[in-house]
């Protein structure tokens, strides 16, 4: 140790002190806040030090731990947690790692029924794994339309027992052919989600009422990365010369932490000889001034010396003991400073963007190339500051780079005729960009297919600029409304709306799609859809927090002079930007709390269908682009609504016909209990030919379940004829085999070009004897009184309608009192791509383990899975019978 120039203890000055208070920051000239070495920094949330403690803080910690670990375990670059909303209609972004919510755009609040992976994982309770963009396009085309980037994703449910609380999703860069996550990684991801679900349930039991909505501010966590600046902490006892230092400070001074003897002399020996005296003077000044600000010191390094900064303060508290030590930090930012100096020497424009696109650094060459001062760029997005970068295609380049984590490049024309080449190089913490002068593209007139390399941005539209107001500009003399241009997030919402409308079949589905997609895309808070019925407006759909939004339009004739009635008759949209807008007639009818409206005509096939009204709580400026997009969307909505209304009318007629052919009530019989269920298919409008029936006989009861192939009105008609034929043969006293033989001959004689399956059982309640016969139908199930359940293997014949000479052998068996028989059609047990025998065995297991107090409850339990399916292609008939002799 070099002791030729030791740092002597300094006697502290005790008395009146004017040192600044810690944490006052730049306002008092204080340096970075520091603390004693070895202590732990207080936890802080995304907006600064945590203002709440206890259970809410634990929830934040659990969310942060989940997203950080999910990204680390999977090697992804984005991890997000969505939790269900207050009304259970949406899942809301609660925490994200590696992606700013601004980058996610309209994906902060997702309707539960949205056809995208994270919502599907929440609804189904299953993992949704999409290895790459090709698989995403195949399985979730709406997501691929809205986010057409090269990425893969995995979404897993966040559950607490059987309850679904939300979903956890991760995203990774996925060039074509990417294999996605391994099984082990998916297991780890599910384990992380399960731990989070358990933690949230425990916190809820302790009083945490976490409820999320559109106003929720999500927790943002950057992906862990190596620090750009090294910071070492210390506590220096000035009167004894002892120092408590953390490991990072020892490393900055080139000392091993386990070898440091805790003396200031040892640290001083690592300084340039000229700075040892400066260090003593710094310590004395700290006692007098109360703080040290950015005192530069030269620390010995392998290749000479490097410069560090010393920041510190004497704690402001009474007593000489407290005033005898200096707490602070040593900052080693030499590498960063050298990098900035090197970058500033370059002629190319260089900049750095945060994950949400805001500029965090720009060199002065960029200032020359863009024609915008650096101070105007910092903290803002390039496309918000530079007019000729305002085209959403350039914002899309940034989003593509961040989501796909792949470099991208494009050309932009700076008016009038200067071309610049932009290149973006992303990582999980942002984007490094470069701008260089370039020549014009080979094909300046190239269309959208060449936009990636030669997109021409022309700046302001022709005729615009000073003295030339453009359509959609605020009316002079009105309160200034905040402009809300249709940025990229809104355009993606529009694409998703158009895609979702093509899949919406019923009127309710169309209204839900419009409500879920249109308001978030344009920032509206209220939506109402009115349709024209017998020359009057009738409210079809409404959403928003004003229950009586524009209620005065209900029942109004079309010739009433109101904007809601004039818009469909004139086919011209109307945009009212404030309650004082002179272009908005009838201000007295405006509603308190609603500041702006967009009245959109719904025109289908050149015929007015109704009016769609979008409302805003505050003043709202509709830009020219807003107006154009909303007008175009109104046409899509009208076409989808008209198609859905026609579908609903035909569907109601068809299903009314089918319901008329099914039994309205089942007979009450001694010793026999029955209940039946029929579920139409949920995909497509066509009705099916499934039926069931219970027919009293002289000595017992006949049970029938059948299925005519196909889904059409013709199939329903044949079903009605077969049901009548079976009843006729049973009433005539025919045996079980003869009933099906006669029905088969009738179907062959009718020659409808259709086949049918059937299962027929006749039960004698007095003896428990069963006569059963089957024609190509699924075998019945029986549950014994002891709970054992089996498939009844019945002898059977071919399908009805194949051969008029076919015979159908009977099977006889005996029922024990308390037995339950289940007859059903294949729609209950058959799934595409799965063996029907597995479906039958699943139904058998469900029947065996179901706990129900009545046959009706049992039937509902057996149909629970089918009722949850939104895309069931086949209809279902189920008939349950309990043998309970008196």
C-alpha cells in the first residue's frame, strides 16, 4: 500500500449547516440519490417510488416476477400478463416486459371472445403455441392481418384452481421454419402462470380486489441488460478513515471485494497521485457544504488511468456522530462518454429509440439530415415531429423491427427531392437507427408492394399549408380539440374489424364486433347502432357508460330533422366536434358528458339500413383520414349488418320448423323418468335431422333417438316423416325389430337420397326387461345403481334407407332399479380429427362421475362442454331415461 500521501481523518465541523436535503435533485444541485453500502434500494413501480404498500405492492411484485421469468425461461423478447376486467368481458394488460404498451397499440384491452391466441388461452384454459408467422396466419388469421410480422408466440392461462384469472403470453423472433418453444420451455411457462395464479388468489383472499379496465396503467419492466454506467456505493467514516464499500465500487478501483481492508487509504492508493490531495480536500468540503457534486478522479487502470465521478452527501441530522460520515457513489461512465464522442464524429445520422419509439439519443448529423433540432426530437417519436415521416408506414417499420426483432431498412423522400436511407437495428430494449443520404429508388412509382424499400412520403397534401385549410380542420372560433390522427394502432384495429366482420354471422355477433373494435380504434367512449324499422329508428345495440346515450332518437321517424335521422336518408356522414359546434344542429338535444359525435350512415345495396353513432366524452377533432376511414367502415358495417339480419330471419324460420317437429313435452309414465335435450349446430344456418321421442305402449314405453344425414330443411322434413312412421309402427304393436324394418322400407320407398341412423329401446317397467335394436347408430350407455357405467353392445343392422330388405335383430337385457340409460346422436361424441370411440368413452366417464340431483341436472352436465363450443358443426340430441319402478 502506498502511504506516502495518506488521506488523513477529517474532523467534522459541527454547527449550523445549510446542506441540501436528499432527494431534491436538480432543483438544489444535488446529485443522484445514494444510500449506505449494503442496504437495499426501496422498491419502485413504473411511475416512481411505490406509493402503496402491503397487498397491492405484493401483486405488483408477483406480476413483475412472472413476466421477467417468462421472458428469461423462453428466450423471448416480450412477455405480457393480461387479467380479466371488472365486467368479465375483456382481459386487460396488467404487466409487460420488453415491450411498451404504446407499442402494443390497441392490444391493451382485448375482448374475451376475440379470435386471438391470448383470449383463446383465457377462454379455453389451454396453451396456444404458435411457432412462427406461418402457423399464426393459418390458425389466427385476424391476428396475422393486424400484426403481419415474423414472430412466434405462446399463451397460457393464469388460473387459480378451476377459475381463470387471465393469461400470460410471450413473443419471440421467428424467421420461417422456426421450431418455437420446446416442451420443457412450455412446461416452465405453464408453471410460471400457475404460480402467478396461486399468488393472485392468495392476495385476493387477503383483501386485494384487483379489478382492471381501460384506464388501468400496466406495470412496465425492461428486459434485464448489462448497465451502461457502473455505480459503486460507499459509506466513508471521515474521522476514522474507514470505508464500507459494495462490490461494484471495489471493482471500479481494481480491488477484490474479499481483499479490501475497508480503509480510505487503500482506495486512495488506486488514484492518480495528483488526485489524492484532491480527495482530502473533497472530504473537508463535504463536511462544510454537506455534499459533493461530480468531483472527477482518475483511477489506475491496466492501460493508464480512467476518469470517474464522486457524488456524495453528509446526512442531514442532529448529532456529531451522524455528521462524521459521507455517503455516496462513484460513477464510472467513461465507456459511454467515449461512445458518444465517437458517434458525434460520424457524418451519418444516428439515433436511439426506446421500445415505444421515443427518441432517447440523436447525434448532430441527424439534425442536419432531418432538418430538426436534436432538442425537438428527444422524448418524442420521429413520425410525430418530422412531417414527411408522418405516414403510418414508417411507424410500421419500427413496430415490425420491435415485434419481429429483425433489422429493417427503407427509403424516404425528404421534400422536395432529397432521398434518405433509414435502417433500424432492434433489441429488446429499443432500436438503434441510422440515416444516410441516398439516391432515388429504381421505381419511384412502385405500389404498396415496393413500400418496404421505396416508400415515397410527400408531406402535406396538395393545397394544404398556411392559408389553405384542409377538410376536417377545426372550425374557427370553436374550442380547440385535441387532434387524434389515425395512427398505425388504429389502422390495425380497422384491419381487424374488417376481418372480424367477415366471420360474424348473427346480428348480435356483428354488434359485438363493432363495439369491441371501433371504439378502441378511434378513442370513443360510446357507441349506438340504430336500424330502420317501418320508417322509424329503433335502437339495436348500445355500449358505453351512459345508459341513455342518444335515447331521444328511439322511435323517431326518418323525416324528423335530427342528425341521427338525416344521415341515413342523405347517405352523408356528419361529424360534430363539440357541443358548441355550429355545424351540429339541435345542440339542445346533446347529452351532458358527451363532447363530440360521429354520425355514420349505414347504407347497404344503395338502401339505408340505419345509423351508427360514435360518441366521445371530450372535444374531438376528426382529421381527414379519420373521416375517410370511418365513412368506409360504415359501409362494411352496413353490409355485415344486413347480411346478419337476413341470416337471423332465415335461421329463426328454419329452427322454428325443426322445433315444431320435436316433442314439446315428454309423457309422464309410472316407473320411468325421462328428459330430452336438443342443441342445434352453432356453425352455419342449416338445421339438422336429429330427433328423439318417448312413446307410451300398452305394456311399457318406447325410446327413440335418430339422425338423418345432412343439415338442411329437407333433412328436417325427412326427420319428421321418420318420427311419424316410428310412432305409427309402435302404436300398431310391432316388435322392436319390426319397427325399424318398417321404417327402413318407408325411407327406401320415399327415395329422398338420404340415409338415417336410429336406436330404439322398448322397456317393460313391470319387469325391467329391455328390447333394443340399432340401425347404424351410436350404442347407448347405461349407468348401474352402483355407479358403474358401460357401453351397451347391441346387435344392429345397416343404416335406414340402404336396402329395403334389411333386418334388424333385437338384443334383450334386464335393468336393475335405479339404472339410467343415455341415448344420443354422434354430434355429442364426435370431433373432427378424433376417433368417435374416444368420444363415446369420454361421455361414458362423464355419465359415471356426474353428480346430479335430477335427470335434468344430469343432462345439463353432459352437455356442458358442447354448450361452451362456439363452432359446433353438428346438432345434438340426448335422451336420458331412469328406471325407477314403484
